[in-house]
């Protein structure tokens, strides 16, 4: 039976642990609030870019499908951009993403896959299982990432797709829906499905004068559209 001194020592240890975990909770809450604000703030821009691209696609009609980013790649491999966290102590955040990844791989038996990875946890998970990571996007650190970093990642994926090595590019990430709800998802990134961008042909916007022309503006907006998708992920 434990002595009074041992019991007091244990009580003191529990009190110290409680103080440490409270401090960790405060730091985590502050970070979560900051990222939540960034996630919510980026949505109007993303929605506006998507809406503009959709309206222009409707105006261009069948010409949209002739562009390289809208056609299936010439290769046979799939490029997966895996987005995870840099650190642990975040519940099932990473394990849920990995579970979805393994499910996707089982649904595509024999599929040759290359990986681009955001987050150290994803890199560690893949390398421990002998899966080679083609690119580990480590700069800037995930907690400091910004739109410029997302634009660079989107450009890397697009350039890899256009080399002809891949048939498609998918993004595996956790969608933020609320403070208590995060949903892991696998979404197609490239090729862009022209059928989802046929819009209303620009009819809702009335008679619009475009300078220089709809095709040129559309081609310049498509990279912005891809960047916003990576940034939101």
C-alpha cells in the first residue's frame, strides 16, 4: 500500500500534468482559431474564381475540352497529393486520412502511384511502408503556409501532369466543415472535368464586354482556380 508521501507525490505530478495540458490546450485553441479564420476568409475568393471560370466555360462551350488540363493524361500512373499534419496529438486527423488512402488503393488494385506530400506525418507514414515520396513539400512549414506556397504546389502538380507521365492527379485531404467536424476526402484535381464547368453560358451576367477575349481570360483564370483548390485543402 502506498504511503502518504507517495500519494502526495502522485497528486503533485497529476497537478503538474494538468497545468501542462491546459497550456497545450490554450496554444492549440489559438492555432485552431487562426486557421479557422483563414479557411473561412479564403472561401469568398475561391467561390468567385470558380464562378467566373464556370461562366467562361459555358461561353466557350465545347472548346474547353480541347485544352490539355481538361484532357486525360497520356500516362498510366496516378499522382496523389497527400495533405496531413506536421505534428501529432490531433486525434484521428491523420489516421482518418491514411484510412481513406488505403481504401482508395484497394479500390484501384495494380494502379501505379506517385506521391507528393504536405505534412511530416504523411511523409513518415509512406516511407515506413516502403512507398517512395516523389516530392515532400516542406518549405514553408505547414503552419506557416500561405497562398504563394499553395500556388507553387498547384503549379508542380500541373507541370507533372503535362509531362505525360500521369493519367490523372488526385488530392487527399481533410475538409474543414466546422470546429468539430473534419471529413477526409479524395477529390480529382486533374484533368479538370469540363462537364462540371458548363455553367449557363454567361447568360446570367447579361451582355458583358470581355477584354481581351473570353478564351484568354479563361486560360489565365484556370491556374488561379487550381491554386484556390490546393489552398483550401
